[in-house]
């Protein structure tokens, strides 16, 4: 044992947790209920916190009054105060990635004490589902979080080496004599999005529905009086990947879990970054609080004691409580203060300067220098013919004046790595056609975004010149496409730089399936942008302002 490394100890801890799930530890044999008595429990829940612990905007370096786990903690304290000993606190996943604070903890300071887990420990969470973004920094980092957490991180459908559960499938918690089974599961999309990280750890994410069914049955067999599922999976939206060609099970199945798996009282779900104040599917309440700790779900779960001296649950009801303008819980603020100050110092460090005012607000309508900058860095790093990127945050801007890490992090907020693939001319056209789904025309012929398509799934491509007519049907919108002045033929061959999420088909870009990877050095794109600004020091907008794509006039009015 003395020869084990710290990471080795973490892996052993994670393995032990999976082999002996907390269900076995929490069966405390509470006193039998008395027939005719009743009790009402409260289930408070968050989801898709994504590192939003403080109510702080690290990009703007100012307080964010709308969200943050410190504000959610104040809500939870209030619920607990009104329901002493009868509250269960849960999370539906995507905790460890998403803000500069999360990034600094994982990549800059590389502290062994995870500030996100520390905050959740201080809030006394009872359980959390593992989200797909928990795998972003690698399985060892996730296992470190599991080892530090005073609560179980659950994933009934995640196995190691095709056999044992990699993480606990369920736990049982007791409140006021009632035993509540908590079952967790996560979206199988991680098999695509974090394929390399999962492969290194020999981890596979299976189909949610059968895994949850088995875990519910096991929790019931272990004495659970009711079941709450924390599910990192959307309600019933289409998967962002092709489930047929990838053979990866569906991404969003919360509605199916509620309707197809018997014995579930409540499903708290996440992943889709939407908000659902509560609806009943079959006999199950499904509810989704808003991402980034913007709201907290509060479910009321009533029980009555029957003649058999067992608790029976009645129909659950739910509501959402907004975090906006709530005070930050001082104890949670203090827990992460050191990590918060380190993050503020990091993101406000200056890496270069510019005499120009760069803006991203029109980056999904016309080529801008900010997207041109990303594309240029990608192409030069990979020596590819083409490059693609999305305009992630239309609020991003640079200058005039100093350029900070925070500004570049807002420009590229995701921890994507850079890859390059070889594609044909036909695949390139299909890529641009798929991207154009972001827009449609209204009855007046005005070009407007389609609310069903996320902005981060609208990509622009450099290295070619092209025109898109949104008034035409999808699949026939690219009216001009040329490379070095020559019309692109379906059989032409190109290399194209892009991020790892897109390379795996994320966002429904199924035409990339099978495209050979010609470059993958595991470089984070955001860090490449930071390095480029440091190298040049003085950035000029004109160096990246390349007008290579446009919308046809028939669909360009807005």
C-alpha cells in the first residue's frame, strides 16, 4: 500500500465505491412506521451547474446576480429550515467543467482539493449523477472528485472493462424513517464526445433505460420505500448524433425512463439546459431546474404508513425557485474563496494588446475577425487546407487596449481540443448544409435563427468561399462553393481543422463519420489562442478579417 501513488489511491477509492455502493451503508433500519401516520419529504435539486459556484461572471469580472451555487445554497437552507430532517439534496450532473473556476482547478493550479466538490460537501448533498462533462478532464480527474465527495456520484449505466459498475448505480438515504432510493445515470453520448478519455480507462456508457430499470429493482429490493432518479439526459429531444451510424444509444430519454420503468416516483433530469417546472409522465413526476444553478427544483413527496407498517408514496408535486437576487451563502463563499481569487487573478492576466475594437455580435451573420482569428490559429497549427468553428458567445469582444485571458475564454469557452480530418468535397458541402439549419426564413422572407438549433452548432468554414441561400431547402442551400477559385467537386479532397466534439459528429454532423483523423496532439484550442496572442503581442483586426462566406440576398434580410 505504501508504494501506491496518489492517483492510484483515487482509483482504488473509486473502485471500492463501485463494488460496495452506498446503498449497503445507508440501510440503517429506520423504525417501522405506525399505521395511519404520514410524513412529507422535500427533494431539492440542481443540475448542469458547470462550475458556477460563486455568483460571479469571470468574463466580465463582476457579480452575477442571477445564478451560482452559493445563491442556490441559500434556497436550500431555507427549505431545510422549514422542513427539519426531511430534505434530500441532489444534482443531475455536469458539475466539474464549464467556468474558468473549473478550468483553473483542473488545468492551471491542478489542486488536489476540488473547489466544486468542496462546495457541494459543505452544502451536504446526498447524491449526484455523473454528467458527460465530468469526463472532459479525464477519468482520473473524475475519480479524484469521487474520492473527495462526501456523497456518492452515481452512474448505473457506466461500466469498466465491460463488466463491473465503474461508479455506484444507486444509494439509499433515510429521512424521517422513510428510505428513499436514489438512482443515477448519464447520457451515452460520452462514448463519442470523450471517446479517448473513456478508452484509456476502459469505460463504457451503456443504454440508460435498462440500466436504470435494473438499479431501481435493486434499490427496491434493498428496502427503498420510494425511488428518485437523477438523470443526466434530456427529456425527449432528438440526439445530437446519429444513433444508427454510431450505434450509440439515444441521448435524451428522461421521458422514456418515466414511462417505461416502473417503481419510479420522481425523475430529476438535466443535460438539455432547459427548465421544466414539473410534469407527470405516467405516474412519475419529471422536473428540470435551470442550468448554472439558476434555479433549484423543490419536490414534495408525501408518504402514508399502511397497515403493513410500510411507507407508501403519494403523487409528487414540484416547483422551481429562482436563484436571482438571493444572497450568497457566506459559508459556501468561504469554502471556495481561495480558488475564486486564483481564478480572478488568472483570467484577468494580460496576454497582449490591440488598437482595434473587435466584436462578435454579428459573427453568425457575416465573417468577423474574431472567428477569423480562431480559424487562422486552427489552420496554421494543423497545416490544414480548411478550418471550422462556431461563434460561441456573441458577447465576446477584444480591445481597444489590453487583451486578457478572460476575453479569450469568452471567445472560446469550451475545453475542446484541436483535430484535423480528411474529407471529400461532398462531405464539405454536406457540412455547410447541415450548419445552415441554424437559420430559416419567416413568412416575410426574413432570415431568422431556428430556436431548435443551438448557436454553437452553427459552424463557419475558412479556406473556401461559399454562399448559402436559406430560402432554399436544407441540402440544396449551398449555391456556390470554391477552393482557390475553382468550384469544389464532390470527389475533391481536403484536410479540415476542427474541434474534437465536432470531429466525433457532435451537433449531428454525421457526414464526418469515418473521416480519417490526420492531426490530434490533444492541444486545447483556447490555449492555442492564448499562445498566439502572447506570440504576436499586438493583434490587428485587419489580419483576420477575411470575407469568404455570405448569405444569398434572397435570405439575407434581417
